[in-house]
């Protein structure tokens, strides 16, 4: 089985970066691990510096220093869909460049966690979306979903899209769980309808609390889906 995989989401703002960083910390205890964000948008500008939030988050919470040049291939200032953000800068995202970079990184790292952008059908250019990139990479995925209202539809549609392209789903991570009756029922329903292994990450009061999360649940998840 491959040591490398994608973290993809049912939608934008479901917490893919938090989950990616959580998994980064987990696998860093097992070997050389990289979190790789092929495409990121939305430059954050402060008085003293500017940065991209996703790769900055990796570096802030990583157990060890990360090679900055390995974290990302395409970055665009506008916080928008990749194809549009690229167009605003007269650039075009070439999926072949991303696939070549993944292959290069495989030779360096024991584990590579590739993070998607938005949902599965977010376009990278006028003819290519993230789902096609995932399919061509031949890597399995971990699907990040909300636990709140609407997640059943979003999650099942995402699973269907992945399954139709024969992309292996290694597990579902329900993020930002607050233990309401609705959330419990949503997760129970999805688990029953899909039989895909899953785990839960609670709503964090502060993102710094990521470092304090127990890794026990993730051990159980990866034991059930098989060793990566």
C-alpha cells in the first residue's frame, strides 16, 4: 500500500488544513513526512509580513522544520477558485507540473500528505478540476466532512464522485464536532450508509489546541483501513 495520500474536503472551509496538519504531526512520529499543498490562494498581508495561511499553518504546527520549497507549487494572491485566481495573475495551472512534483517528493519523503483546495470539482484551469488530478495521481484519499447540517448530502455526493473514478477512500474525518444530537445522527447515518471507517475531530477553541489533541482515535482509524 502507498504511504502517500490526499486530504480532500466535501466543500471549502471544512478544515482540510487542520486535518492535514493533524495527520502531518501523526506521521512525523513514524518517519519523514511532508504536507504538500499543490495550489493555494489568498495571500494574507500584515504590517510586517505577508504569507499564505495553509502552508504557514503547516510550518507553525509541524513537529520539525519543513522545507518551505517543498510545501507548495502554485500560490495566488486572490482568495478565489484556483483557476480564477491564476487567471487574475495571467497564469495557468499545469496539472502535469503538480504530478511531476508529487513523484519527486515521493523519492524524498516516507509519507506525503497532499491537501486539496475547496471541494472535489474545484477547477484548476478551464479544462481540469481537482478530482481529475487526484485520479491521475493514483493516490487514495482521506475525506474531510462537516458533522453539522447538510453534511449527509455533501459527504455522500463526494463519496459517489470518488468511487465513480475508482479512487480509494481510506477514511472519513468528521471535523468541528460539537456533540449535538444532530451531529451524532448525521455521523451515524453516513457510517451506516457507507461502511467507510471514520473518526471525529472536535471543534477546537483555539487552533493552537491542535498540538494537544490525542492521537488515539487516529491510531484506530488507520488500523481499520490498513497500514499506509
